[in-house]
C-alpha cells in the first residue's frame, strides 16, 4: 500500500512538472519579438514629387523604380547605415523587398522595425534580406551610366558661368534639366528652399548641392553618383 502511494505521488509530480514546462515554453514564445516570425510592415506615403528606389541601401546603387508624390508604399523595415536611414520597400501583394529609399522622403510611421547596418553597434538582428543587402552591396556594386544621373541646373540667360556649367554637365552625359530662375518664380523659390542665396549657377545633382561654377567639383559629384 505504501509503495502504491509513493508511485502515485511520483506520477502526479511528473504531470505537474510537465505542465510547468508547457507554461514556460508558451510564455517564452509569446514574449519573442515579432521578427522571430516575420518582419513588421507599415504603410507610408511619398512626400516629394519624384523619389528613386534603389536596388541597395545606397544612393550609388542601381535605380530600379521611380515613385511619385502621394504614392502609398509598404515599409518592411528601416536600415541605418553610413548614408543615413533607408526604408526597405515591398511592392503590393509581395513579401520580398523590391528596393530602398531614404526614409526622410516618406511620411514614415514610427513603428517600423529599425536595424543597424555596418559602421554602428547592432541594436537588433536584421532580417535575412537586410543582412544579405549589407554583405552583397560591395561585391555587386555597379557603375551607373551617366545618363541615369539627374542634374538640375538653375541658371539665368545673362550668366557666363551658367553656360560653362551647362557645357560641363552636357559633356559628362548626365540627364540635365534646366530652369531659368528669372522666368520661373516657382523654380527660383525652389532653389532658395534648397539653400540658394539668389546666385547662379545653382546645381543639384541628386541631392548634392553646388553653388557657383567649378568644373572639378561637378565632375567629382557626378563620378560619386555614378559609383566611380
């Protein structure tokens, strides 16, 4: 009788320990971050008239698509690297990342997952796509054709240095767009908002601003944007 009671107690203790183990595992699973199962996705809206989507989180990488102002995109995650914070974008109905855009040009919601790229302390394990992007970027980096580099030239007809700037940019083969700020008040205001003081030529090469004419400066910036 005493042996049977001891065995019964052992069975009950064993069941109790199994139940505790089950509860512990369940709590551990619930407590895992969302990235253990998938990457958080957030909807966002493009804030500027034209926004290039790059193949990698770098302005020097290939442009895969151009987004328009007001267009809604899905932000899979944010990647913080040496060139600032980039948002990984997925196309509608797809889970894979289609490309990257600078997050500053999106009406970004604050709840998207943020990961650190190279050059800074890792605060969270980036998803596989982000790790592959960081590892593969240097090996796959390709030189962009000059025709893909967009340059905006704000000029005035009377300005001789504006003509020199135009000739230099055309000789480099970039995609040149010109605005006469004395005839187009909206473009003059746009130039001032970008940091202009009223002087010309004023050159915007994909976000890099050049005030005045300098042949070497123009060549250096175009080369940078091409990835040379």
